[in-house]
């Protein structure tokens, strides 16, 4: 009971902070609260929470500033809480080292799924895990990392090398959003940084090969204006 996971909630709106706190407490987490950026920064260094839920719109400073300052010395998982339409800030937050984001308004199951994924990711990073070994399966989809093949219902879907790299990257971060620039950088290197079209074309081909209905994908979802995510299976 003494070893509860501690989550710092940085949120200036009482109703939202209260909602998050109630959900987390009911799920066995310990919560601490900050209502502005300065308080958040001081609590992060004094309490070393296991996860930070960070609202971007704070009364005293930009939430991105809290993120930047924290990342100077800590790899604590940070889940950004943003309002609708803040796509640019979300992308910036992810590029500054946030682990994921959740958009208001959100329900308790979405919140818990994101928190669990971010904590899992934080543990993996600490243990220095790299590419997954062996196999990844999800529904009819199976990725064999050693043989470098992807099958659906047991049949090889014949991905190209880059398509395979994209699928591997996304499987490795199940439950987390990956930004366009992150994927481009990992697959094509820094020179493809802003060429989203090449990624869109590859994703369309991947979906045609792995999804039953490419227009309504269930394995790899689009996060409009941000990137792609394989949803968590919770
Ligand atoms: Ca706010």
C-alpha cells in the first residue's frame, strides 16, 4: 500500500483536476496537485512523481515551459492535457519530449489507458529496451520481427522494407501517438523530415495490406494533424 504510483496533476481548472484525481484514486494511484507552472516545477523536484499530467494552458506560464524545464533533468513520463484545436502545441509538446497527450474532454477509460501506456513506456525506456524480440500479435495481425514479415490471418501481406519499418515502430509504441516527424526521421532519416506525403502514401499502402477496411482502420489510427497510433488493448 505504501508503494502506490504517484501522479502529479498540473491543472488550473478545479473541476477537471477533481475529476482526474477521483479517477486515479479509484484506480489505486496516489495524486498530488499543482494549479500553476511554478508550483508544478517545485513539486516535480521535491516529490519525483512517477507520472505528470500536464495541462498546457496554465495561469502563470505556458505548460510547454514546464515540460521544457522538466526535460532538462528528468525523463519522468509526461502526459499532456490539451484543449481541442491545439494541434500545433500537441506536436510541439511531443517533440519536446512529452510521452503522449490526451484531449479534453476525455472519459475515465481513455485517461487510464493513456496513463498505463505512458507508465509502461517510461519503464521500458528506463530498462533500455529496444526493438521487440520475437513476435507481436494483435487480432488477425502478426508481426515477426526476426523474419521481418507481417501476416494477416496467417498470410504474408508482403510489406516493403519501409512499410515494415513503420509498422514495427508503431507496434513498439502501442497506445502512444507517434508524430509524423518522428516516424519520418526514424524511417527515412533527417532528410525526409517534412515530407509527409511520402508517409501518407506508405500508410495508405500499409492499410490496404493489413486492414479489413482501410477506410476504417482498426490497427493504425490517424491522429489528425499529429501522427499515428495503434490503440491500446485494455
Ligand atoms: Ca487550463
